[in-house]
C-alpha cells in the first residue's frame, strides 16, 4: 500500500462511508418513489427484483474483495482481480436466471424482465467493487466515494425521469442500471488504471492464473452466497405465501435500515488492510485495538439509531409512505437490529477471510441456509412479517456465534 500517495484511515473511512451512504440512499429513494408514483404493487415487484438478485450478486462479487485487499504480499496482480470479475459476473447472471426459474418467474415475463434489469445494476456494482479494492489497497477510497456519489445520484435521476415519462418500472430500472455501468467503464476503469499502471505488472494474468484465483476464492464465494441466500429466502417466501402487497409493506418499512447496515460495513472496510498487516506481523494487541474501534463505532451507531427510531420511526414512515403504513411501523426497530446483526456478520466474515479461516466457514453457510429454509416454511408461513424477523434473528445469531468462536480460537494461537 503506497502510504505516501494514500490518505489516512480516518479520511478513507469518511470518503467511503459518505459515498456509500449517498449511493444507497439514492437506491433506497427509488423504493419510496415507486410507492408514491406507481403504488404498492410495483413496489412489491421492485422488492422482488432486489431480493432475487441479492444472492446472485454475491456470486458476482465472489467475495474476492476481502481476499484482494488482504493480499498485501501481491500474490495476484491487480489485472488478475479485474479480469476475474468478468467471469464471476457472468456466473452471477446465470445464477439469477436459475433462481428466477426456481421461484416461478418464468411464468411472469414482466417480473422476470425487472429482475434481469436490476441484475445489470448489481453486475455494475460488482464491477465497481474490484476497482474499489484497488483504491482501498492504495488508501485512495476518495475515488470510491466520488464514483458512488455519481452513480447514485445519476441512477436516481434516470429512474425518476423514466418512471415519470414512461410509467414503466422495467424501463426505469433498466435506465438506472445502464447509467451505473457507464460510470464504471468511464470513470473507475480509468482511475484504477492510473493508480496501478497495470502494464508494468510482472505477474502473469492469463486465463490459468485467473482460474487459479477464482478457484482459490470458491470457498469464500460459496459461503458468502449461502449467507446471503439465507437472508433472502425468508423474504422471498413472504411474497410467495402472503402476496406482493405484504412484501411491499415489509420492504418499505425495512428499506431505511439499510443505512446502518451500510454505514457499519463501510466503516469496517478501511480497517481490513490494517488488520491484515497486524495479523501478518502477529501484533495481537494492535489487531484487537483496530477491531475494538469498529466495535465501538458499531455499538454507538446502533444505539443512536434505535434511540432516534423510538421517537421518529412511526411519524417519518407515515410521512414518507402514507398513513396506510401505520400498522407496520412497530416492526422498524426489530428490523433495524437485524440490519445491525447483518453488518456484524459480514464484518466477522471479512475478519475470518483476512485470517485465512476459510474452510470452517462452510459450517456458517450451511447452518444459515438450513435455518432459513426451515423458518421460511414454518414461522414465515404462519406469522408473515414477524416470521421473517424470527428467521433473521435465529439465522444471524447462530452464524455470528460460530464466526466469533473461530476468530477467538485463531487469536489464542497467535503469539506476539
């Protein structure tokens, strides 16, 4: 990592968090606008697209980012990481089509179209992510912040214009997705090229090397995919068992909670290379201090969010979505807590990755998906939205407990 040209940890946290919050805020606004401009049925369809594409998007990311930013010894060249994303993105598209078929959306062409259009947006995010990994290693997440802001605001503006003039959700989603792709190709690709000077990289980045990298990350990708799928299965079957309108209400109440989930994961991102360095040098106290910084920020952020929600959740949700959302606003705080647990789970997964605790993570993924499927056909089927929350809490707490155990065991073996 080129410290001389990079920015401080605090600056990287600021740029990364600000850009991410603005980007996902813009994406969240689309879920509000669709309610106001098209109603809860279209909101339900958009939520379906977001839910169905979530797990394939994880396959597109392949969890290479965690491996990439902790590759401080240069095991693979930057070009290898970039080129691997082409293959993983194609894989994500195939998985998306398969899942759409499994969920029965081949019989509903319009919904299928919205799902595939939204998948293009997720593929652009995966494309940007590999460039953000380069920024992160170079301590230049300010570029990531710029990219996120431009993509978010531009995608939102495109969505608003198209939904206003065409009244067609499919065209609006497709437009915002293509705008995002354009920013990745025209901005991120160019900036990353300047930071790395890939032409001078000595390492081979041909097909065999790319496949070696992908194979190396397969366990991480599988576990990450299963972890995400375990979170989407209960929400998907909420729509299957109880209809699009209920799904629309749940999506509307839960959508603001993405902010805390996002803030936590983006706050943690700049710490990954630093914690990796401490781990490689066997500096246990410094490692724990960095993790403690994240834990403190996460705890404070969650506490403030819950406190504000006690007073603001009901009136703000009614103001944004209308009085008909009233019966469901009491779900906001439990959903907020589940979002915090999702962030903790994702961060622990990154810690396990940088510590190269990889194969034991299969247990985390398997327990997560088994728990989620069981809960989907029991508590979600009988308790609708409350069942989804129960499913999320049971799944996440079990996964967090396993990962925490693995990390503590690894730290005990570390000698300074």
